[in-house]
């Protein structure tokens, strides 16, 4: 009998994950849509991520990144051949880039296995949190086979290399089955500054600040979060954008 694994995108889902669902749980504690994702080696990548994440919060150390995040990456690498792997990820850009990384990581470790995507039936800004435990069990019953995981893994490589055209090319090959991947790539393009344009998220922050007539981050973030569920930004990511606009 094959082993069963569930890769969960964050602790919020882990805290609500139904006990009756069998299998080992692995938590992807990252936000790979933000910050340095380069690294010629695995260790260099870890170091770059640890440095970036710890720079966002003075109370979070690089050692803690290794303890909380890298340890989970290594669990993914330890998944044995022939396993069933259920990837619990939503459609927003935050989740999708983490998904691409997870699939890439899996394929670097196993040659045989069955991968499934578990995603909310209706995409809202509440994601999996809109479901109670019985609802999560029902979502698992409707998991989607990932029949071409190498395509999704290729998206991570293209993203890591900052190759937008390659990302578009790859996503177009799965547009009929995973249209949300094309949408994620499109949203990634929308946020990229170019030719004096700061990108859609930054422009929207400026617009909201003007509409609300405030320089206070709290109310601006709440309104931004309501309007941009497709990006999946958390408060730390929006605060970075917000502060960069203030400096400029």
C-alpha cells in the first residue's frame, strides 16, 4: 500500500485539517512570490530565503527559518517513491508559486508517485478557510490528478530565472485543464514594474490611499486585501510595497 502525504500551504490550514483524513502532513511555510529566490545550490537558496524572511521581522531569525521552513522542504524531499501526494493549494499567485516549487521539489526526489491537486471549488479571498472540516473532506474527494507535473515544475524554474516569456509559454500548454495557472502567470506579469509603471499592486495602493485620504497602513491594507484576492498578498508583502511607495 502506498504512503499518503498532504502538502499544506501554511499553518492556517494545518490547524483546521480534519483528523479523519489519513496521511502525513507537510506544511509549506513560505511566500516565494516575494523576495530573492535565486541560488545555484540548494544551500545557497536556503540562505537567500532565510536572509530575506528574517529581514521582514526582527523577531524572526535565520535559524528559525531553517527550523520551521527548511525542515519541511526536507520532508518533501524524503517522500518515498510510489507515494500519493495531495497538494492543498488555492488559485491565487501566492499559493500558485508555492505550488510550483513544491511540485518541482517532489520531482527532484521521486521517480514514481501520484500527485493530486486539492483546491477550493469556489475561489474567494477566504480560500480554504471558507470550509469547515466536513467541507475539506469533501474537497479531497474531488481532488484533481496532476498528469503532467513536469510542466508545473518547469514553471518554478522559469519563475526562479525571472523568465516571464517562458512562464507564459509553459502555462499555455495546460490552459485547457489548469486555466488558473495562466491567470496566475498573468497576475505575476501585472505586478512587475516596467517603463516607469510601478505595477498594478503599487498603483492600487496609491489609489486606495487617495480614496481613503490616509497614510495609515491598516485601513489601506484591509481595502487592498478585499480588492486583490487573485494575488493572495499577506500583510508583510503589502507592507513592503506600502513602505516602498512612502520612500519614493
